[in-house]
C-alpha cells in the first residue's frame, strides 16, 4: 500500500502551495477570487480557525467570524486555485485542537 501512497504524494506535490503556519484558535484572513461577470475581484474573509483537517491537497480549514451579529463559518480547501493568499492576523493559544466552544462566545477575537 505504501507504493500507492508515494505515487499519490508525487502527483500532488506540484499542486501544493506555500501556506503560513497557523493553528486552531488563530485569527487568519484569506482572500478568495470571486467572479462577477467578466471581472474578478478578491474578497477577504477574516475569522478564528476552528479546525484544520485533511492532508496533502485535501487539507481544509474551517474559519468562523461574526458578521452583523450572526456567526458565519466557511470551510475552505487550502490548496484551491480560488484562494489568492492567506495571512495570519493574530496568534492565540487554546486548550483544545477543535475549539468548538468558540461558537458560544460572542467576542471570539478577544480570546487569549
């Protein structure tokens, strides 16, 4: 089975992009390319990382933010060609690897 795993990793290697180091609890901002008719623009999304899952080109990250008093979560593939860049805004330390308790916190940018 390791022969197949090596083959998959070799095929995925050119598709991987450089992603900054971040963990659950950190505040990140990513810019996604949005098509509007014939034009393209970059739309930022900034929030707290709830989880990072997967490996290789299948790595996804779930980010949560509060917009107009409503919690919004997005799950985005990290190596998608629709993503332009990712920035780490603030580093936080949380006790759990999947801090779902942040869904109950009103001011999630204030965690320490």
